[in-house]
């Protein structure tokens, strides 16, 4: 009797005719092996070599399962260690100057001129700075000239397209190169890490009133 003849009894079949349990564990394999011995034809018992091969197969399955369990445990330990190191590092960042990737800036009542930092991978032959409010509406368009590859700083005076001061709050910035230039602008900010927050989505730094994921921090400076 072949083991495959007994597999149908190990679990309910779905609409495709396959069992819901797609994987065969070592306990199920052993049950199938015992069932085969109990139901084999006594007049025509199973060949010894075939039986030995099935035992070897069971042993291989068990070893693979144990290896898989060991790898999962190792992966969990590595992840826990990594999270511990990250949390320890993050706790030391409060009060330090950081450079982080973000497209957000803040405007408050005390500060009107806001530095906008960006990086170019290639020369940009003209472009436009677009500033939007929290609702996604464009409040300011600024024509940009030629900028070489590298880091740059542009100061926004906090005025909208009508020449009026914008409301205090958080704004998003985008640099759009003219034409079809193969240029990738990256915006970021410099500021002091005011606080560190541990959230379900990871460690967040509060910089200039903006929440920054720790993974987006590019540089860490000295204590301010």
C-alpha cells in the first residue's frame, strides 16, 4: 500500500481537490507510516528496502523541520538584538544636530525666512520649487536657475504667490526640474533632534516640529 493512498484522510479537501494543510509535518508523516504498516497486505508485505527508504525520508523531513525552526529562532534573536541597538542609539540623539531626508518644512510666527535644503545628483539647468500647504494646495512657485550637482540651500521668505505671509504650520516642498532633465532632487532638513519617540512603526525623531523616521537620518552631528 502506498502512502499517497492515505493522504486524503489527513485533512479536508478544498475546491481544487488539495488538502487545506499543504505542508506535511513530521507527526503527520509518522501517522501515515504507521497507517501504512497497519493496512498493508499480509500476503504481500511491503518490501524492506522500500520501507527503509521511507524511514530515511521521514528522518530527512524531521531534520529539515528542526533546521527551519533553528533558523527562525536565530532570525528572531537577530531582530531583537537589532531593535535593542537601534533603541539604545536613538536614546542618545536628543539634542544633537541631524540631517534627515524629508519633504516637510515648518513655518511659525517667530520665523519668516525658512532654509530649504536639497541635493542634486546632476546639474539642474532650471527648475521650479513648489510649496504646498497641508491640504495639498500650492501656495508658492519659485523659479530656480542653474544648480550644480551636490548640496544646496534656498531661503523661502514665507510669502505665498500673492506676496502675503502664509499661515504657521507644516508645508511640503518639491523641486521640479525643467523639461525632461534626468535629475533627481532630494530634499532634506538640518535641525536639532528635540525629542525621541518610540512608536509601533519604529523610532521617530522630532526635528523642527516634524516627525522623522530614524531610517531617514543621513548625518548626526555634535550635541548642540
